C-alpha cells in the first residue's frame, strides 16, 4: 500500500470508531440520522419536491 492509502485507512477507522462512541454516548441517534437522510434525499432528488413528493423519512 502507498502512504496515501494508509492515511485514508487510518482516517476512516478513526472516524468509524468516533461514530460508534458518539452513538453509544447518545450524541447520535435515529432522529439525527433520519434528518440527515432526508436532507441528502432532498438534495439529490430536489426535482421531485416541486412535483409534490414528500422526501421526509418517518419512523
């Protein structure tokens, strides 16, 4: 592996561990993830919103 890929791998592992710990301690939750997923859908599928499609994710 090149040094670049090692850096990317270390950063990815670091972020995954941080996400798991944040989830475990209540900093992240389903409400937050639903909001994020809805926002990403709205950004990627913005052309559906004027047509009346509701992109909110409800649990």
